[in-house]
C-alpha cells in the first residue's frame, strides 16, 4: 500500500507543486542579518512583559513558544483582560511568510513587531516612544543595544524590532515527519498520513497551501499571497461567522480585498486550535471539513477528513530547545509600575 | 577598613545570629522527595496557562522566573484583568519559608500551590476539580503523572501540587555575593556592602531578618515567624496605607494577629520592587527608610540607607539556568477554550 501511495504521488507530482522540505534557515532582509547577540537581545524583548501598559503582557503571552506559538484562545487577551477581533497566528515559521498579520498589513517581521505594543487590546502602550523609553530605562538593555547596533541612538524602536525579528527567524521547525519523508525517509509517515498527503494533493488543498511552509507560492518579501475566505457559500458561513469582518479590505479599502486573508502556514497547525481568522472553529477536524466546501466546493468523507488531519499532524515540530532568558533588572525599583488598586 | 569591618562583625557576632550561607539544597517533606521526572512535570505545570479560566495565567505570570520571581506590579493581575489585594511574594527561595503567603495561611508549598488556581482574581478556575479535569484531558500529562506517582488515581490535585512544589524547591539562589563572603571569599562584597552588612546588624534588622534566607529563625515546617508590621507608628502608616488591611487576623480571627505578617525573605529583594504586603512602596531605598522607624524606632541617614541597600543587593542571585519546557499538546483541539468575544 505504501509503495502504491508513493507511486501515485509520483504520478501526481507534475500536477502539483513539488513537495518541499522546510529550509534549515529562514530568509532575512539585507538590513537585518542575524547574529548571536542580536538574537539573544530579541529573545529577551520577546519574553519581557514590562513593555505593556500593565506589565503583564509580552510577545510570548499570545505567541507561547512552549506551545504552538499561539495562545489556544479564540481571540487573544491583552492588558486589562481586553480581547481583540482575531485569532493569534503562530509565530513558529512566521519567518517564512512574505507578509504578516491575517490581513498582511505588515510587510516584514520587523514591521509586525511594533504593532501589538501599541494595540490597546494587546500590550496597550500609549505610543512606541513610551515603550522604548522603558527599554532605555533598563541598563542591561542599553548595553546590549549599544553592542549590537552601535551608532548615535542605538536604543530605538526600529532596532528593537530588528532584534525581535532576528530572534523570530530562529523560531522555525524543519525536520518534521513530513520533511524527513520528503528528504527520503520513507518510514517517517504512517500509511494514513501518506493517504492524507495524497488527498491533500488530489482535493486541491495544495493549490493554496503549497511551498515548504504550506502558505503559498514563493513571493517577494512584502508581497502577500491573499485568497478569499470563504470562496464559496456554505452553511458554515453563518454557523461560524466567516464573513463577519472585512479581512484585507480594512487595509486597502479595495472591494476586491473584502474577505481576503493571507494564506496561513499549515506548519504546526495541529497545535494552534482554535482555527481561522476569527478562531470560531474549535477542532482541526472541523476546520478541514469547513475548508473543503468553502474553498474547493467539495464535501469530504469522514475518512478523508481523518486522513488529511493525520497528514497535517506530520507538519508538527520538532521545536528548537530554548533556554529561559534572564530579563535585565532594574535593582531596587520597577520599570513597569502601573497603578493597580485591588479589584473591588 | 575592610579588616576593621570584619573585626567589628566578629565582635558583634555573639549579639546577633551568625551569618549563614544559603544551603545548596532546600528542605523537603518526607512525603514528597524530589526526583527529576517529578521536577520536570512540576515545571511544565508551573508554566502552563491552560489551568486558568481564560487560558492566559500560569504560576509564572505572577512569579516570573525570568525576573525576580514576582511580577513588578503593586498587586498582581489575574484573569480578565482582575487584581488582588497583595503584592506577589517571590517564588525564588520560597522553599526556605516555613509557611506560605503573606499571612502564612498555607503550611507548605504543596498547600500554597492550590490557592491561586481557584482565586477568582488570579487563575479564576471554578474549583480544583475543574482544573485537574483539564490536566486529565492532556495525554502528555497523564502519562507523566502515571510514571511519577503511580497508584489508582495518579492525576490528582494533591499530586499536581506535589510536582509544582518539587519544582519550586529547585528555585533557590545559593552562592550570592553574600554567600561567597560568608564562605570565605573576602573580595565578594564591596566596602559599601560590608558597611551595610554592619549597619544591618547594628540597627537590629537582623533581629527578624535572620537565618540563611533572612526570614527569621529556623522554624518547624508549618509554623510561621510572624511580626507586626508596622510595629511603631510613623507618618508612613498613613502615607502608604500600612494598616489598611488586617494581615494574619484574616486567617486566625485573633486580635493578636492583626497587622502581623510572615517575615519575608530578603533574598533577591533588589529584584522584587515594589515593596511590602500592599506593594505601595516603589523603591528599595524607600522600603529601608520605612522599615527603620516602623520596626526599630530609628531614623536612618542617607548614607545608612545607601549602605544597607548596597548590602541587600549582595543577596541577589545567581539564578539557575532553566530550559523552556514544552507543554504537552492536545493535537487538533484546545483544552482551555474560554469564550472570548472581542472587546467592544
């Protein structure tokens, strides 16, 4: 059976994008090359909650690196218990997206990193100057910015964003079972996963979810691969509120962009429930069931759903080991010192 | 000068508790011996936000191990942005306290670990059964509980608390500059720190803040060392609301316990601003200034304050290196799946 499956996949391969393994390194822009000290600085900033209004929310709060790079919530909870409108995308392999956010409003990881800091339902800082003033107030950060960036004003929001982006480019998961299979280890996938891989190709999922990150064709940095979701009508539209918000239209004000979204990576999709831009679909099984009529005008059998889900599970991990950073201290005082009277 | 200081300390030593270094291992109860697998399990539970009502709050949220084992806030912020009445005590070296919480209402780390899970302003679970039901729903936890605890019902709140407590007993910071000095390295403290050490003894701070953790005499487990705070009147009482809540009276209903608190450890005190049970005092300098009239009926000169603060800085770290745990997944679904409509 496995041989037959492989044979079939071989025959299909001219019809679909070739199966590609995830590179061992993420691409990076010419003006932000990686470096150990920069990555370490970015890691500290990523985990530091002091740059939120309440001192409680860091990048890692909603993009939990101990888990799927998200927060397991329908929509994220930021400062003061406020929630936003969209489901947190995973930070794992975000480096392989050509644009960031569901609506692609940031062209780079560097641009993306600045957004949540000042979103009132996320980190809730009044402005980026206020955030960088806190960074500047922490001697252990100042010395790192000086060492990494130098120049007249090393502690800047642009440099902070560069450091965070450099760290995020290390948050990649090559060598999943799928990658090992593509690289020649025929035992890396189960029979069911191979059937699911075949279904994934035959059904046409791979038309959009292609390439090494399963997020579309290779695009120039800053140019997004956007698709209407849902493309076709179905009862799911009402059931899950799939057209309740405008998608990329909110960015461009172009009617052609209404309900369009960046095609998200399927890497580690098994760890990022609940699903879709609004987080309304609770399980991966149901997400696969929703996608078929919505995008491909097809209905899947339970077996097809189970097979595709099994294949998607082959896109999980492995995750790089991370040490917990020590956050630079301000001995004898706090930087984040929000007013915090007890709740009545 | 340094020799003179050491000589003076030598002369003083009969009057005060001998200076003691922190042990390399924390004590543990007979029914919860440490073990690598148990500690690893406890670490995962400590960092896992899925056992809070919103899926956003873990032990580490308010006891941040990347920092001072606290949250830099006046009082902590739990689920839905709710805040409690007291400042989060550090988890670093909590293992050396004979009772837990400011009011000593938990006799052990094991008992303490269960409290915040069901506190409505902290993790906000409806009850401990609901929390352990979530643990039981995660296969990667079930297998670890089985391997570590065995028995009929290995996944229990008592066993979860044991695992967390076993992990917390590894969160200790021996070998600070102070410890190295006490162990014979005469270069470990600066001249100012030595002056501060002398002032700390002469002023009488050490009467309460003694022993290796600077939290009082060695007490049997479960028996607290409680002191009235403030002991004497001063303008600080009103300025910082020092008598605005009843302290241990709330636990015992005994008038003798009104405004009494467990003597907190001074280990890593430089990293745990703001200060005192209500977190109203923002800096360590001011905390030292408040303590002198409040507890010792003395006024300190600016030099004495600076010297004592310099000494207290010698009680910081070093912190054990920690790897970020991977949290056991539930592929294709979430365990914590709170309703989370967007904030209007």
